[in-house]
């Protein structure tokens, strides 16, 4: 099978990336794409690399990376000044972006179009793709727009068990597919210098109020470093703001985790009772002790207490941080076991085998 994975990246990351690589728009598409993928942001090229290992053909496109997509259009003689499809929903998606995506679908001729960001994608374009007989798959582990049009999708996959059940109750075909870790990240990181640090890398916006309360409590008892985005909305007295070190995306995020003794994790409210986010596998994958919030299905992913550590309250979280900082042998043992479990059971090669099996059932 041939897969076309349509992804979008956070604007904050793209802004930083384009600023650091100001010459990128003048370079060929293949070079731009490779530099972008080597940042290891999100799922990068983890899908396509591992689908190819399984004998499939696969391509990722980052639909909202303007210099990259405009370069692809230029190399394929697409005149964007004349490309203004009427089906485009203006305001959320620019017309030229849909024009390039349409051309990429025609170029790659995929059997499966896999949409990573359903909130961003234009439903009319997907309907046009679906009419060509291609399977349209949407992935979600995030809050979806209230006006979401499910019609173009043949299948939804989600790492949230309760999402899967809700979709199925609505008569929408949905399958469970967990997040994972890409071992190639370890090669890109190279040697890592460990340092005594407890870190969290993520968001601190109004969508993360529960986690912010947790971190304010823990930071009042143990030293912490905070990285990520959204701290500007916190009060001036916030302990998170006082210990905020800056943005961290992709490979830099992995390096910060790998250098740290303890990586904290928390889930946003939409996860409800289920362990689900990418940080579970990012932290364990690079060999950091993961201290995460207790969830009903956490034991299905890791052996709690042996491969990861879980807290139920902010105070328990702070006490566990203190314990593992004072008992380095225990910390190292849990971190090592967690990494071994992730590299054994939670890699993208394994997930892509699961995805290919899922798709075969619905073709």
C-alpha cells in the first residue's frame, strides 16, 4: 500500500525553525524536508520510515510549513497565484495550501490518505480525494471542532480508548492506536550529559490549568525546570514562570529529557481516566525516570513502580520526586526498566505494523 501522511506543526515550532534556518526557502524541497524531519518534531517521518520497513510506500507532507510547500509547488510547476479552489474553507486553511495538497495527492497516488490534524483539514478536499477511491483516515487524540464534518472519513484512529468507544457508538468506524517512540532519536541525540534536574516540557496555557496547579505545588517543594510554551499567560508570582527556561521543540525537547533525572508528566482533562500522551514514551524512550499521573490503563503500558512511577495527588508527586532524588540507585533502575519496555513494546515500527493491519481491515 501507499500512504500519504498529511501533518501540521505547531506555529511556535515552525516560527522558531524558520528563524533558525533563514536560507531554507532557497534550498530544494528534498533538502528542506530532510532538515525539518531531523528536528524530530511530533511524529516527524516516523510513520513513513517504518511503513517502508514493512514493505509499504509512504510519504509525509507538512501542509502548513509555508516555505516547504511553496518549494514543492515551484518544483512541480504549480502556479499558486492562479490556484484558488472554491471548495477551500477560508480563514482556517489558505487556498494555496489546499491547492498544493491536491497536487501532492495526484502526484503520490496514495491508497491511504492519513490526516494527522482533522481540525485543520478541509472537508471538501477530502471528499474529492475519497471520490477517487482512496481510503481517508483521520487521527485524533485532541479536542475536535464542534462543526467537524465526519463524512469524508472512512476510518478514525485514536490513542484515547474513550474516544474509540464514543465514535463507535455514533456509528463511526474507529480503531485504537497508541503513541510510540522512535529509537532513531537516540542516534540523533548521540552522547548525553546527565544533570541533576527535574523537568517538565509542555504547555502552560488555559487548556492546562490542572497541570499548572500541580506544578505550582511541586515547584514550591523541590527545584524544577520548566520548558515549553504558554507561560506568558501565568501570573507574575507563578513559580512556573520563575523557573521557566524557554521554548523547547523536537530534538531539543528530547535532549532536555535525556539529560534530566526525572521527567514529570500530566494529562489534560480530555484524557479523562486514560494514560495517553506522547510524553509517556518520549521520556521513557530516552532513559529518563517518568513520574506521571495515575490512570486506569497505565498498567497496560508499563509496570507501575518498576518501569514508571505514578502519583495520585500533587503532594504525592512532590514526595516521590524527593524520594527518587535521594535514592539514585532506585531512580536509575526504574529509568532503565522503563526505557527497555518502551524499546521493546512501544516503537513506531510496532505501531506501523498495527496501523497497516487496521487499514487492511477497512480497505
